[in-house]
């Protein structure tokens, strides 16, 4: 096929970028500021990544002088904006402080919970505590262990599968939905309070600290990444509308997001259905035309795209699952795992991939098909360089049925196996 002249390609790209902003947002100033917001040069980034991000900010923010609707940036939370996992931290704090209420039946907590998991939880946690009252998980290590093992590995302590059935593996994972479902009977404000208590402990603990839940040992600290705090600050100063899109329970994410200057309206997570008293139920709100229910559509993998399209760009129904035109896509997407790959790939200005050796995300990052991927090691305690190549051409991608296949570009071509270079 004959190549278009470089000047035509450049003009087409510029025209596309000029429209890649959300139609519903408030207009940005047309006048170019005297001094453009700058990323802090005293904060270290890998290689020339700061310069790449600054270029995108200048091209797409108020410094472009183009005016028009405000561009959108979307960030995953755990291990993207902070080091370690705020859901693990909140669950650990709750188990160590007896905050999980006993359900009438453990099977009620998830439509996918197996009989084996129901039996294990019933045996370990007992039936002497009245339904709706706190389980003494701080003293009952067996009960805490079963709950945390299911959270961590989707299996019981004896190794039996905790979840079974049919679900779209690019839209949900039962183990993620199960955590907010465990807090049924609590109000969102109460869960946010629990998360704030955990936050205070985690931020006070030294880097590298460990904690114990039952007999499980896990990370005992969380830290905001200075680089991401500065990036979010700079994006906001440059006129971007910045959101968190997390697979954590939304009340948990809200306890943390104000630490980077974002409010509840800019924090998107798993949303429980509330009862008439304002208490959370085990029902989860749907997305993209999928009804409310057991959690078949979470802000997870393709579900993060759906939530961005539905909640930010106001695209309703099944169309929210589809990649949109440039005018209805984020300018910057940032994530650290395959759970983030769809929305990060949708970004039109920069795709920031924090490298945790996750195949599908890093296959796209290192392939760098559009030249806008920014791959960066973890800012605290980065993982070692992957010794083997990423299996992009064979099993790098997760398929809806849970099997694996090749990672493909937008034109359908297969991405070749990639070497870890960041």
C-alpha cells in the first residue's frame, strides 16, 4: 500500500489529537498561559519519561492554546498511584479489628462462591455469633485465614476453588467483587472510616513493614508515589480533568484519593447497591447495559473502559463497552497491570505503564505501536527485569472465557514477544 506523505500524516494526526477531548467538559481557556505547568524536575523518573509526559501535557493542556473541552486523565490506584494495595490494607485492618459482620449464609455473599468455600468459611468462622454481628476475626485466626486466602488466591486454605461458574474474564473477577460484598450491612461512610483507619496505620509504618492477618503475612505499609502526586498536580494545573478508576470498593478508594487532590466525584470504584436504610448489600451496580446484580461488570479490564465511557463521557448502554472516537477518549491513562490494559490503551496522548511484569500491559507498552507508550519501573522497590520475553505472540492476552491467546494490535496483527527494557 502506498504510504501517505509525512506532512499529510502529520496533519491527520494533529487533527485527530485536536478532537480527542470529552465533549461534555467545561471549556478550557484559549489563551496560552505565560508559564506552562511543569513537572517537578527534582523528582526522578526513568529515562526520558518526564519529558515525554511533559510534552503530552503541553500538547493537550491549556498550554496548547487550542481551547475547547478539557482533556481527561484516568489513573488506576493500587501500585499505580500508591505502592501496595489499599483493599488488602482495609481488609487486614477490618479483620484485625472485628469489623466483618456474620452473613446469614456465606453463599449469600457471592453468586459464584463454591460449596467448598461455604463449608470452609462456616467451619472456620462458626455459627455462634448472631447474624449481622461482628465476627471475632482478631482472635479467630482460622476464620481470618479463610477470608484472606479467598481474597488472595480465590481458594480455601485446603486449596479448593472458592469461586466457580460463568463470567466474562475481561469484565469481572468474583474475588474482586467479594470484598465489598463482605461489608454488606455497613454504610459506605462506615467503610470509608475503616479505610481511613487503615490508611493512617499504613502511612505511619516504615517502608518494607509487614503485617499479619491470621497466619498470613503481607505488606504492612502503603506510600503515595511522589511522581504520581506531582503528575496529577501538573495535569490539573494544565486544565485536565483527572479521575481515579479503581477495582477497589469505591468507599475505600475515596478514603485515599483526596491525598492526591481528587474528590469523590473524581473517584470511581466498585459500587454496592444500597438498601432503603443506606446500607450496602451484596448487589453490585452494573455498567454498559448489564444490570445490577452479583458483580458481572466491575471496573476491571474492559470494565474500566465501560465505567470511563459511562460515568465520564456519559455514553449509555452497550456502546460503553466499545472504544470511542478521539473526542470521547481519555488523553492519558495510567496503570500497572493487565486489569488496566484496556483503558490505558484507549488513551490518545500518553499510555503510562508502571512495570510489574504483567504480560498484556507490557506487551503493548514495549510494542509501542503509536509511539505514545511510557513504560516506567515501580517507583518504590521496583521488580527485577524479566529474564525471559513476554509471551505476547502466544498467551499474553486474557480472553473472555478465561483462556489465553496472542496480544493483537488495532489492525489485528499479533504483537511479537517483547523484551523487558524498563
